[in-house]
C-alpha cells in the first residue's frame, strides 16, 4: 500500500510517499541519494546496509519503510563529512581500513554504536565480538580492528582528559 511516511533522517524531518513495504535501503539510496549504506546480500546477513535507528544498528535491506515512521534514522553521511569526519570515520581513514570499501559503511556504523555504549575502553576481543557479524570479503580485518582500537583510544583518552580538566 502506498503511504506517506515521516521520519527523522540525519537530524532532519523528511517525508516520503512509497509502498510501505519498500526496504528502507532502497528509499535511502534512491529517494535521498544516500549511498553510504550498500546493498550486499539483501538478506540481513552481511551488514553492508547498516544504519542507526534510534541509535541501534539496523540492517535496512530487511526493514520496511513503514517501520521507521516517527523514528530517527542516521546513515554514514549523518555521522560526519569529508571535511569533518566523525572520530570513527577518521580512524578508518587514518588506518586505511578498507580495500573495495563495500563493508566499510557497516563497519563504521557498528563501531559507532558499539563505542557509544562502552563505559570503558574495549579489549581487542570485545571489538572482534562486536564486529563478528559484519562480513568483509576482502580480508581487511586486521586494519579494521586497528582502526576501531584507534577510535577507542581516542574516545577514551579524550574522556579521561575531560575528567582530569574537571578536577
Ligand atoms: S545488504 Fe543488508 S545485511 Fe547484507
Ligand atoms: S574492504 Fe572489501 S568487503 Fe571489506
């Protein structure tokens, strides 16, 4: 059924009229030209299409448009820009943590959600566990883990500097 759906997209309210069962991934890429999320498997299994919905990671190839009515969707583009990348995006650039880049969107979105809920700097094992369900066919895992460790280092050293300044 065609429906007008209103939701927040990268911190702006948007509306789209489409079949309510259209996968959110198609809406983001075709209606909003947000090409950060990629079509990988189309089955919710690889993570390439990941976005944040209300701060939680969601695989939007299997999420119908209607499911985001009134909710907050954030894509890779909403995290930062080329001029001003987020701390996670910057770490992936600094570590050159991609080859074909197809998995990078999912890796960055998942890392962002993961680090945002870590109370302390995660171990390498915790990082590997957090990214376990994101597939990389190029075998870039070593650089990806290094990038996440660098982002975590950055995040938690900034946090401890702020605590020290507050003392
Ligand atoms: S494209 Fe969505 S999980 Fe693979
Ligand atoms: S860099 Fe190619 S799929 Fe991960």
